[in-house]
C-alpha cells in the first residue's frame, strides 16, 4: 500500500511541477517550488491520512473539502502577488507550434506597457479597421497588447458569418501573419484577437519537419505490445518460473495485450481521423509502455495547430471515447462470458481482477448480469478473463476521458456545448463531486487527486463563439449519459437483477 501510494505521489508531483513550470512560471515572480507545494498540499494531507488511518477510514469533511477550497485560492493569490508582464521576444517559437490563444479581458496586461508584438503601422491599422464591415461587426476600438491585438466592438450578425467574413478579410490583407481568434470575454461580449502565427515566421528546416514520425510510433507500439503481453501472461496465471522454463507460455498474454491495445488504438485513431478531417495538424498515436500492470500508460496524439471552431473541438473530443467505447463493449462482453464467478469477500472491489465486485457501476452491473446470467448471484464476484480485464480497463479509460474537466475529452465536449466559461464551472463542480464520492469509495481518491491537479480551463478554438447544432448537442448528452452509466452505482436496479 505504501509503495503504491509513493509511486502515485511521485508521478503526480512531477506532473504538477512540470505543469506549473510551463504554464505560469513566466507570469509571476513567485517561486515555482512554492506554487507546487501549495497545489500539492491537499494531496499530501489526504495521503498522510490514508497512511495513518488506512483507506477504509475516510477523512472528516472539513479535512476533505477545506484544502480543496483554500489551496487553489492561495495558489491564485500567490500568482497575483508576484505577477509580472510577460515580455517574449518578437520571434519566440511557441511550444509545439501552438499559439497561446486563451485570451480574456481579465488576463491581459495593462495597455500602458509597450507592445512586443510586431509593429502595425498607422496605414496597417486603417487597413485592419476596414476588415470589419459595420453591418457584420461594428469595430469600436483597437487595443495593442504584448500578446495580441484586440479588436472590440458589437456583433451585428450571427457569429459564424461574422467570423468567416472578418477572418477572410484579414487573411486577404495580412496573409498568414496572424491567427484570427473570436472569443467571448467574461462579461459575455465577443471580441476578435490577432495573435502572431509562429508558423508564418521563417525557421530553418521547418519545411522538412516530420510531424507523424511513423517509425517512432511503430517502435512504441511494438514495445507496448511486449509489455502488455508480459502483464497479460501474469493475469493469465503464468509465473516467472514457468516463463523461464518455457518462454512460449508468455503468448498466453496476447489476448489481453491485443484487446487492450485495440481499444486504446481505436480511441486515439478516432481523435486522429477527426483532426485530419478538420485539417488540424496532429501526430500519429504514441503509446506509453510500462514494465508493470497494466503494461501501458495509454496512448496520445499531439495537435500542432489550433482547432478552427467549436464544432471541430466537439468532433475531435468525442470521436475518441465513442470509437473506443464501441470496441470496448463487445470485448468486455466476450471476456465476461468467459470469466468465472467466485464468492464475494472482503478483498473484493473494483481494483481486484480476481474478485471484481461490479456493483459500483450501473453499466458494468448490467453487462455482467447479461453475460453471466443466473451464475452472478447477490453474494458473488467475478474472476475476470484476461480479455475482460482489457475491456474493463477500456471502460475505466473511457469514463476518465469523458470527465468534463479541462483538456480531457469530456472537457472539450462541455466546452464546445456550453462555452468556455460554463465548461470551467462544470469542471469545478465535477472535481468537487468526485472528491465527495471518494469519501465513500476511497479507491476513487486517486481520480479525485488527478482531476484536482488538471487545469480546469480548456484552450478555446479560433472561433469560440459559434454554438453547436442540435445533433451535436444530442451526441454530447449521449456521451455524458455513458459517463454517468459507468461511474454511478446501480442503486435499486440490483434488486431487479437479483444482485
């Protein structure tokens, strides 16, 4: 237990430090180590409680909620106390070729500071003003900031038409010199922002830059296939002594490895194909191998250009979990049908594959009863088949990615459906609810900690004002229903299912 908790703390600590260093280190004079310590304080408090009292004794409400409320507030105050105006060089390369496009009226520095943006002459400003037809977007003023040129005014037509018209005019006048961003300020008024396009700046070797790197992606895939096969063999009951005598016995781990990698691959390919459809530059899926269970830390793609609008943000965000979910369900059903029923014990839980109690999840309960029938009685648990383990992990991965927080897939979905401000509010509420649920289910504390450390704000699309259509709103609700079905307990339905 202590070793497992230590590994979690080290991983989260490193992830948090890197995130703070990359996101706010240049915005404040407050030391990164102090910000890191404040943000990690809730994690350290809850971990200390678990070490002293055990995971089956939840901490008191004040200790559970207090650090969650006070530490983010102290973190924000420390950033504001040491806040400094960023002064990036004119030709600074933006990380991963992605512009920093999260621009709001509250976060922009004072207009009294000289701009480090490429100068726009008086003639160019006149030409810029002519890009805003008064019947489309009535431009009232142009503000020069170190990070962007802000164009504020009144919207006179629908957002989609306004963005297309203004962006077309600006591109015709300035070429690819700027990213044209259409966003709402916190007071709900839409404004345009022109952000320097780093890809328009000449850079030696950019033409030959490899984006997809298929050789690297294939190497990671093969290494991950090996690590998951070893883990799958262990799940299938193969001991280290048996594998030394007969190495071919490790092939018993292939069903688990192939099933798990199929789920993760389809998930990431869903993102990748949707990104390619909208001409968003994206890498191939990269797997992260692990030498211990579950054999991989998942897979990811990197988007190297901004998302054009909220429809694209929605489609890219939802394509992965829906595609992975469609593969997960049949594999999980097959694996459950070939699993064994065992007596329920004190060690049974949602992390025990030899004695899984499915009753914490409505969807898993229904699927288990469907696959095992009358064999799954009220005091029985499930010894999962290796393919069922892979399907179960796929279900957990789907649920975590659908969490409507920050830059998770669910965060993209609620942002696209309701807007950035509402998406942030939903993310905050969800993080608190998960922590409250962790008081009843201590095994969920890791989820709560990870969600707490994730940035709650999702990066806006270039056109972040235009809303979705009814069809996409429907599929967004379907995604949230899938999430609820996975993480919510079955409640009274267990009586109907004789569980």
